[in-house]
C-alpha cells in the first residue's frame, strides 16, 4: 500500500508542484494551506509523513511541529522552507524534524530521497518499537511462567521434604541425615525405618539428572518401598528383607515406567539383636564408610545401576557390625565439591574427613563448607547410622 503524505504550505504553487510530483511517485497525498488546516486534516486522516513550510499565516511552522511531536510523536516531518533564520532550522531539527530542505527545490529527486529516508527510518522505528513491546510482553510472560514454576518447585520441595524421615532411635541405633540440593528439587533420596522384629531398613539413592523429572523418581521410590512394607505386613511378600531382591524389584519397575531414568543405590537391613547387616549395592558410589575401633574404611561391594539394564543381577552381602560403630553414607555429589586432582585423592580425603568427624554429619558438612549456603554443582545427600561412640 502506497505511503500517504500531508503537504502543508500557504503557497498554492509550491504546494501543487510538490503534490503533483508525489502523485507521480505513487504516494497518496493530502494538502493543507495552513497549520490549523493541517491539524484538522490529521484529525480525520492517518498519514505516514508530513512535508511543511515554516513561515505560514497564523500558527508558525515551529509551533505546528511542537504540536505534532506532542500528539503524533512517531510521525516524520520534513521541513521545506525558504532560507530564513538559522534558529528556526536548529529548533525544527531539535524538535525531531527528519530533514530541512531550502525552497525553491530545484531537483525534486532531493525531496524524494529525503522522504524515502524519513519513511524508512520511521518504519524501522516502528519495527523496533514493536519488537521491544514484543520482548517486554514475552519477558512479562516468562517472568510469570518462572514465578509459577518456582511456586510449583517450592510445593514440590515441601512434598519431597515431607517424604524424608525424621531422626530415628531404634534399640540404641541412631539414624540421621542431611540433603543439599543443587536445584529446588533433589534427585538424591534416602530413607530409614523400623521394620518390626528388631530390624532397621535404610537406603540412599541418587537419581540420574536433576530437577523435577529426577525428583519424580524419588516419589516412585518412596511409593515402592511403602508398598513393599505393606506387602510384608500382609504376609504377601518379604522382598523388603532381602536387599538384592529390593534392587531387582526397583530395577524392573523403573524400566517398565519408561521414564528413561536410572539411579544408583545402597540398601541395607540391620538385625538389631544380632548386629548382622545385609546389604546390596546398585552401582552406588562412593561406598559407605564404616567407622569402628578408631578405623575408617569403605565397605566392599559393587553392582550395576538400577533401572538401566534388564539383565542386571544384584548380590547380597553380609557383615557383622561391632557394638560401637558409625556407618556414613554419601551421594556422589560430595566428591564434586572436593578440590583433589584425582578420584583416588577424593576418596582418600572423604575417608579422612569421615574418620575425623567420628560419625557427626555437622562436622563433615562444616569441613566441606556445606553449611555456608553456597550452591553445589550436584545434589548431596548424607546419612549416618550409628550406635555407641566411635
């Protein structure tokens, strides 16, 4: 669609010649013989540019430009006027006039070039303004979406915290834990609970990835162990008593869920009367640290990750715990915050810190600056199962 131009000049000869030239160039034109007449035209017509004289009877061209800037701030104005006072030229340009041409215009192509530049600049300004408005709207919608997401994550975080166990004391054995998520939602999870007949069940799991999808798997894990507890109470299944069977069960259910998530896990059952601990390892690393008799050592054992291979087989191991012991369990995020150059160095440092902490989670957290509130690169979970003094 052709651009529309309003030509304002009290000299009908000049006005008619400009209009005729613009008509030949394909522009849609409107005319006004004075500033007041021009304002009346603009109240009824929308134009893309204005060409105006300065010295006209009645309202001066400078005052007209001021009015135009006030009511039509994006409208380009080209001043075509006789050689006059330089102050008028400066004022017109300062008020935003796109160009100033001196009459008489001997070559109308100069006017055509000036008009094209003014219209192009106005079009670009319109596009930039529309783009900025689009960005502002998008940013507002994004902020609203992020606020909603944060609220959802806060709700999910509260639900996840409610799934975690309270500190537990069972026949002299104490269980404590702490979790430091890298995001609002954690892919690390742990639990411990009494299982009747003098048994204590505990496990720590690290789901692949971060955020909501990984946190969802922790819900599935909590739900599965709840169902296994209910089955044991009903006498329909005793899988929960056998660590290798529990890992095999979780492995098959994760694969069946098709969530494309897997986890590493350590699962243990302690008989509080005999101090016999059965456990199974599903690719979990680092291995738990056993503190006893002034020594600190990693438990032995290995196994495949859970939820990754259908043919995965898990072994069940046994160890008799001493009267006084502390078993400290960690997710692998704890290794990522260590500055040691190699994995072996990190394991050696973890073993040293565990021994120095004497089974105190606060002590090892302070040693690794986990209590400073700084962000961590990966979720970190810590658990201690202890009896007596080490």
